[in-house]
């Protein structure tokens, strides 16, 4: 009698030096091009307001991470197949997101956009994706703070209100970030958008 299949490999081979782990795999929501332009413009204004010397996230890289699988020397095929299959069971997002606060996360030093009521549907979508991943035997972080990273900075920064930024979430993607190359390779996308050309990646 055979037992259940092993869970997909989610963690990298820790025996390898970190610099050899050149593929960072995650699920994310990217804003459409016009929304990303507005967010990038607001990001630049916030950078000037706080006199940040950090490099701001480029327009095409702005996203909300939903689940991070880890870093790998090469993307494990069993992880890829299981992740694609799980995502296919989740209806794509179709809602607006509102960020109305900026702050820095102390641990990661990420300067981010966040929200309150305006991110509730985003949090609910992430929960649905997490449930699908759990059925595929992936381990998911139970806590989730919807946010979009603008930069990494050592400057101390308290949470503060900003002019609300509204944007539309209408797709999600499985992404292979080629570490150090600023390349996002889309491994799968699930979209409710009528015009895929409006998407950045």
C-alpha cells in the first residue's frame, strides 16, 4: 500500500550558497500599466518627501506578493506543476485596492504602501489562494499584511496617511524573479482583465 505523495519541494537546498539560489518564486498581483504609472509617480513624490536615498522600485516591478515559495538554484518542476494546478482552481481577482498609508517595516526595512478597509478584498483573495495551496500541501504563512514595496531604506519611518491610491486588481501571476538581473519571468497568469496588453508582465 503506497502512502500519499510527498509535498512539493518549497524550500531551497540550504547546502547551496545563497548566491547560487538565483530564482525567487512567488505568486503576485501586478497593477495594470496605467495604474502602475500613477503608483510610481506617487512613489517618487514620497521618496522626495522623505529624502530617501534608496532606489525606488521600477514601475514594471511594482506588485503585491501573495505567497513566496523561496529561492532555488533552478525552479523545481514538481513545485511548478503543483503551484500551477492549485492556482487554476482559484477565480482571478476582480476588485479595486486602495492604499492610504505609507510606512517602513522594521524587520525587512521595506518602505511600503498599505491600507485598511481598502485592502480587505485583497486579503480575502489571498486567503482563497492560500486554501488552494494548502490543499496542494504547500505551507502558507497564516499572517498577511497587504502591501506594495516601494524601496528598501534604513531611514526610520512611522506609519502615516497618504493621498489614497486606488488601483484595480484583475489578475495574478506565478513569477520567477531572476535574482540580481531585475527580470520577472511569468510562469503562469490567471486574468479577469479584458485587455491582457494592459498588463506590465
